[in-house]
C-alpha cells in the first residue's frame, strides 16, 4: 500500500472523525474515494473538501448495520470505478454504560454497526477483491479496547472485530494472498465520537440506557486529549505501508500506561487458567 495515486478507496463512516481524516488522506495521495455513511450532510461536506483537493468522489449513503445497504455500497463502488483497492470498515459507535445496564436495543445498535458492519463489509467486498489481479487491502477498525477488556458493549464489539480480522488474515493467506487485511486499534482520538447517538436509527431507539452527565463529560474530556484525526490516519497508512496485521498498539501505548501489562496478564491468566 505504498503507491496510492489512481487507486480506489471505500471508507465507511467517512462523514466525521477518523473516517473523514482517512478519506482526506486518500484524496491527498491521489486516490479516488467512495464516501459511505449514514448522514448525507456530513458526507457532502467531506466530498466537497476532497474534490477541492482534486479527488474523484462518490457518495453512497449507507447504514452499515443493514446488509442490503452494504451490498448496494459494493455495487455502486464497482459500477463507478471497476475495482476497489482499499476498503476501510471504519464506521463505529459507542454506548459506555455497564454491560447489564445497557438495553438490548443498545446492544443491537453497537454490535450492528461495530461488528456486523465490519462483517458485512468483509463478506461483501473481499470475494470481489479476491477476483482482482492486483493487490488489495482491507482495514477493520477495532480499538485498544478490542485487545484488553475495558468494559461495555463497545469493548465486546471491538474484541469481535479483532478476532474476525485475525481469522480472515489466516484464511486469505491460503486462499487469496493478494488480499491483505489489517486490524487498526487506535486509542483516544480527538473526535466527536461521544455524539454518535445523533445518528442512531429509530429502530434501535425503543429502549435506551441513559448516560449520566458526569460519565459523558469524562468521555468527552478523554477524547479531547487524544491525537488528531489526521495523525490517526497517518498512523494507519504507516502501518499499511509495512503490511502489518496489527496497527496501533505501539503508536497509542503511551495513552494507556497499563495497556501492555494488562494484555500480558490477560494472556498469562488464560494460559494458566487463572
């Protein structure tokens, strides 16, 4: 993933945050970019910024928790550009309430976007990418919270993405070695991630656990102290240039001093049934 000009990228959750920064990075490198997301207004704003850089873009309004939307995204991407060289399954949401306080609607929303969105993207795009003769790349968005348990439905969903990507990595090495796959595990990034519920589909809104204002402010402050979205995108593409399976733990380890020790202890506990 070193020669980017003229290649085609599909980025989900491209209207805001890390997804927008990844799309901008792609445009700056001369790539054609398919912008997918649930909010058309934010996608349109991102497209305007990419086009100002000279990038060719396509907007496909997509709810990644719906398989039919992801199938449509793939169809429109391939119809417009003929191939996809980079798929970034980035769209994500969070509900930082304790596991048993989260409602089933909360679980369906978080798992629907964070895990099934990645599964649908992988299941839909990878078979097409495998038929291409040129190398292609898939990035599945996990989190440092997807490596060690931080609590809540978000961590559960990101652990699932982590294991899904590892499994796909080993399968693709045997069946389609020209399709490369990575799992990106960022720490805190200075985005509006805490405001994700403004785009929560109505079908998930029947039963919603409420966050305390104290919890919401703590979450917002942690995000504000994170790296910039542009830096998060740079870290990702540096990892892709080295064809890494795991991207992020080294770059973000200083944000969480207990991270390495917690991962090591978890592995030792599992191996020793402790």
